[in-house]
C-alpha cells in the first residue's frame, strides 16, 4: 500500500516539479535579462549621472569663484587706483591669489572696471567635465560690484589730554591717532574729488587752547584789540556781569559790580603773553555752535586767566596780594596788584595730585596743551599736532566736544566747515577720553575757592549752574551739559564715534549714548587695544560695501 501511494503521489507531484523547473529555468532566463537590462541601463545612465556630477561641480566652482571675486573686488576698491587700468591690475592679482581651481579648470577671463563710484568685477572659469559629450559645456561666470564712498570727509579728532593720560597712555594715543590719520589719507586717495579729506585736531583737558601763544606787546588797552587777537575773543569777560552782579574773577574795587577788567591789559602789565586758552562760554552758548556776536556777550569767548591767588593756603601765587583788611576772595579779585612789568614769583605749580600734570605759575597755568588745529587737508600738520600733545589738567568733555563741533561748523569761530546739507560731505567727530568729567575740590586747608581754576572758572562763579562743594554734584552737572551737547551735535547729522579708555565706572552709558549708534562706541579696557579701536573706526568711515 505504501508503494502504491508513493507512486500515485509521485504521479500527482510530477506536474508541480515540472512547473517548478520551468519557473527556475525562467528565473534564470529573467536573471540574464535583468543583467543585460542593468548593463544597458548603466551605459545609458552613466553619462546622466556624470552630467549631474558635472552640474554639482560647476555649482561648487561658481560659489568658490564668487567668493574669490568678491574678495578681489573689495581689494581693488580699497586700492588707491583712480583709473580702470589701476584697479584692474590690483583686482587681477588679488583674484589670482584667492581663487583655487580644481584640476583641469582654467580662468579664461577676468576684469575690474571703475564705473563712477563703483568697482565692477567679472571673472569666468572653464571647469573640468566628466561627461563632455553628453551635456553642453558652459563656463562658470561671476560678477561683483563694490561701492566706493566718494564723499568728502570733514573729521574732528577730539582727544583727551588730561593729566591722567601721562606716560604710556599718551604715547599709545599718539601712535594710534597718527596711524588712523594715515589710514584715512590712504582711503581718501582713491577719490577723484578735490580735497576729499579734511581733519581738525582738538586736544582738551579742563580747557582748550584755540591758538598758539600770542604776544601782547601791540595790544591796545583802550580799544581792547591787538595783533593776533580774534574778533570773537572778549577780554573784558562781559558775560560774567549782569544787573547788579559781578561773577567775574576780578573787580576793580571791593563790591564794584559794573566796571569790567581787561584780562589782556593785566597780562601785558606783568610781561605775560596769552597762551591761547579759553573758558567755556556762558550757558546756553556753552553747548551751541552759534557764531560769536559782540552784542551778545554770552556768545563771546573769554580768554583763560588763572588769577594770582592769596599768598597763604593757595596754589597759583605769583603776585603780592597788597591791600589790608581784605578777605582771601577780595585779595584774589583785586586788579591793582597786576603792575610792575613782571610776575613776582615764577616756577612750578604743584597741585594736590600729580595726576594733573606739570603747571607753571602765572595766568597761563594749565594752558600747556597742544593747540587746536582747524580743518586742514595737510595730514602732516595734524600728525605734527598729535606728536606735540602733552597731558595736563582735569577733564571737561563738553568743552572738548563743543570745540570739535566748532571745527566742523560753517559758522564761527573757524568758518572752515562746509555748509550743512552739502551733497557728498560727511562730518564726523571722534571723541576719545580716559576719564570722567571732574571739577575737584582742593584738599589744602584754608583754600577759599573750593575748586581749581579752569575752563569753567571757579565753582563760586556759578558758570556750571551750581556752586556745590560736592564733587559728585559738579560732575553730574557737567554730565548733563554733555548729554544735551551730544544730542545737539547729532541733530546736525554729524556722526559721533566715542572711545573710552581704561575707565571702570562713570561715563560708560554717557559716552555710549553720545555715540551716533551703539556700534560707534568703543569701550577699550586696555590702552594697548586703542590702536585696534581706531583701526575699526577708520574702516567704518571708509565705508566700502558690496552692492552686487
């Protein structure tokens, strides 16, 4: 029975085996067809795949070419070239240095053209091809365009020369400022405009020295005029007088509130010249650009004159007090002592702190700053002025800033700035300081002025709007004037850069707010970084930008 079943089963299974064999045989035939199909497909698809890889390589090469061309066009725009031939030479060299080509690729064309205020770059590369017979082979091309700023620049460098800048700080400042001038000159040299760069220099401390020393030998004490005395100077100190009020340092007689005193006449009487420093103008002109008008005393500039102080307990004592029964204030204000053709005492003046610098006794004590240099096209003149800077005195930032404004203003006293709104003229102030506004109270026992003399006179004259003996109150009052001044300057579309050096408290927010934008404030924690800050400012002013 088992044998029969096996035979019957075999008969029944036979057709299945035969079908399986056919299927296997068919599968073998289909595998062969698949192999043939795959081989044919590979032959057909390989060029397609290689062509797609060509496209990828071309895209990569295009990006690389664009980056290299942008860099080369910027480099050409930064050059001093003022012709197409000149910028083309620079651009080609930069492109060759920056462009990395794959094996088989060639740079077939490049040119850099000067078009108005733009440098236009073009480059073309023939890339290698893996499937040259399948795809149309196109070169990779790139274009770039850099706008050169051809604006004329009027720049005032307002630099802190206070006593705290002595030593390394001042040396570093001189080097950094001179280097910045060189960079600005280099940038301006690519302009085709006449006099594209003018720079003014304003060193400041507690005062500003607006001109070199002026001899008073020809000064007329009747007309109050003389050779070298600007018309905007008021030697009579008229703004210190009001109805029944004499807040001037001097008085011809005790209690005299009307008779004014000629500072230059007193200097001349003791054989002194005017060193060229001035006081701050009376409010509100202390933070205004308005030209001086003789009929408006507050708009005039009063010459700096540190009076002879009482013989005892004071500092700048260079004449005999004279008189009897007078208070210290009355001795100080007394004008009759300025006689005899010379000072009674000369030599060094020592203040409370060595940080104020070296003073010499006399009416010009503290006026040893380098003079202001009005706008000039001579970078050599500016660099000479920078080299001559010395450190002396306290810090009065508003006085420095307002003279930076005067240097750029079309109105007096210098009248060298272009009219506001002149096309393609940018006005810029770079303000650098290492300290806070100060008007210190001397520590010497028995001293009666409660301040040192400076650009704000004595505190008791109330030029600041306060007679407080608190140094913090005084500093706050000066800060308030600075805030108003910064706003007024910026309202004239003058760009302000501010640089604070090695200051850990005080004026950070004040100076940051004074800058035209937050990125134009530089907080330099170490004076060794001052050069980098000035370099960044010069680069910002240069104002090259990719436009395409």
